[in-house]
C-alpha cells in the first residue's frame, strides 16, 4: 500500500507554487465536502459509543439508589473512596496504552486499529455489568482503559491524514460534540434502563453497562469494512478526487509513505518544551473534564434532588455544551487563533467554578454555574488538539504521532486525580473541590498565553497563507480569463 502511495504521489506530485494549475477552488471544496460526508458521521458515531461507555459509570453509581439496599456501591460493598479509585484505575490503563497508540495506527491502518479498539472496549464495557466485588471492578476498569487507549489521539492524528491544518479544529470539535451528546443521551438512557432493575434478577446498574456496551462491538466490525486509511484508499472518491485529496495537503505534513517510527525523531520530542507544556495543559483539562463528568449527577443530587431527577437535570447542561462546541472550533479555524478560542473557553469554566465555590446559599446559581463549567470544558478540546498538530507541523511523522500520543497519554493522568477532588467531607456544596478547579484553570490560562507568546506564529500558519495566496489568486485569474473568453464568444 505504501508503494502504491509513493508511485501515485510521484505521478501526481506538485509544489505549492503549482497548486493552482491542477484543480479549481470549487473542485477542492467539493472533495472536502465529500470527505466530510463519508468520514465525519462515521467517526462521530464511533465517538458517541466511546463516550457513552466511558462515562456511564457515573450514571450507574446513582441508578436506583432511591431504593433501600440497592445500587452499585451497595451491591459491590464499596465506599465513595472505592468508587474514586475505580474511576482512576481506568486512566492508569489508558495512559499506558495511549503513548504508543499512533504508531500502531500508522502501521496497521486506521480501520484495523479503530476496529480493534471498539471491539475490545465493547467487550470490557459489558463485563462491567458482571463484576461481583470491588476488586473485580478495578481489574475490568483497568483493562477497559487499556482497550480504549488510542481512540481520541488516533482520531486527532487521523484528521491530519485528510485535512489541512486550519480545517481540523472544527472537525475535532464536531467529533467532540459527541461527548456532551453522549452524556445527555446517557442520562436519559440510564434513567430508562434503571427501570429494568430486577429484570431477570439483574440490577439496574448492571443493565446499564450491558446494554450500552453492546453497540461498540457491532460498530467495531462495521468500521473494519467502512473507514478509509488514507486519501488514496477512499472508496467513495474517484481518481480525480483522490488526486486532489492527496495533493491539497501540505507537502511537509504526515503522509502514508512516511516511516512509521524513526527513533531519532521520537527522542528529539522529549527535548521539546512544547510537549511538556501541552502535556501539563492537557492534564489540567482532563482533571476538570473527568471530575465534572464523574460527579455531575452526584453534585446535582446533593442539591436536594432525587437520583432520577438528578440524572435528568444533567441533560440540558450537556446539551448546552453540545451547541457551543462547533462555534469555538469554527472560530479557531477561521481566525487561526486557537489560543484565543481556548482562552474564551477557559474563562467561561473559570467563572462557573467561582460561582459554584462562592454561591453556596443558592442552588439555582450553582446549577447555572454547572452550565458554564461544562460549556467551557467541552469547547476547549477541538482548538487544543488542532493547535498541537499545527505547532508540530512539518517536524516528521514520528514526532507528530508521538507528541499527540504522549501528550494525550500523560495528560489522561488527570483522569485519576480529577475524581479525587470531590470527597464526602466536602458535601453537599463541594466548596473545596470548586476552589481547586478554579485555581487550576487560572494556571491553565497562563500556560495558553505563555505558549502563544513564546511560539506564536506556526509553520502551519505560514504554509496555509502561502497555499491560499497562490492557489486562490491563480484561480481568480483563471476565472476572469474564462469569463473574458465567454464574453468574446
């Protein structure tokens, strides 16, 4: 397959200077639209299943707890601290599997790699419904983390293979809309499934894991036959469209023909301060994201609502995040200012954290603060992941793939720390937890500004300006020339 790509690339090779001679702006837009039509709905569906399975433990925890001597913690003889450990062990497995993930994607191809991830995580997600004690839950959660590792950083790397640098933030954002979408849907679905409590002698929380895990296995099998690995293997593009899809991409970006792993590039990555800065930022983001997703139903229930009402009250919060995500992704791509998009998101969440920490006498104000928390958290990821890829643009496939995997892997250690922030002795208002999150986001914001100040204008921005200035000007000239010819005729 790599040989075929090299031959095709050699035959169709162009430079940026000659890009405008080969296809029209309209043709390129049509190809991008076609990529979006066939790729984006598929990967969004996969991520919906991903987040549904990953986050449903929060729903399972509160399911049927209004009934005496019922619920996951009671059945497994667990404490709230045990639950926090069960949340955290997932991310230990996830971190270990995440770091080398993009090298497997590059070597095996996206469809095989993502299919493997989906099938194995679906199996372990269903197994969570069969555990009998705390130890069993810990073991399965760890294996669940290892199985799922590589999915999101893999998707970020996957977009590099199909889209130009400033087309990616909006696509990552579209993908991530499935996170609050899954969370909102999960609350509704978990509420419905919880009414199966006792059916066939199985507790409601067990049914949540079993029913929500099964679709991932089916989607994994479908992915093996549907998803293209590279532009050259897109079954839905004709030869002309493949030619455009391949050659419109930056010539110094990641290509199929590049080596999967170059040791010198990988070692060089660890000397790059950008890697460590982004890792720290991603850790802070994960810390807040998983603290919020794991404890949102619990926080709402502590305001005085029943478990069923608390589940339902999470729905409008996550829907507000779903609506906001595409706007920030679009803003980042159009302005080419990912740092500014992130700043807006971080300040939004920071405001929500402060409201929750200070408005202790108003449940309504704290509930409003939860909207700001979620909107700010979920809108960051698209601009952040696109920014990482942009700043490492042109530095080799190994470094780009390795950096995304390493940043995501170590950053997910925040998933271990985050849920520990909410402790029983801080109930019902969790003032200490919200204060910790507010301080961490103030630091988070300072790192965004620091990276922008030091590294500022990226190679990706320069390449993008050059590409569009040459490409668009040539075609403007061609269009005018054709118009004149038509008028003369």
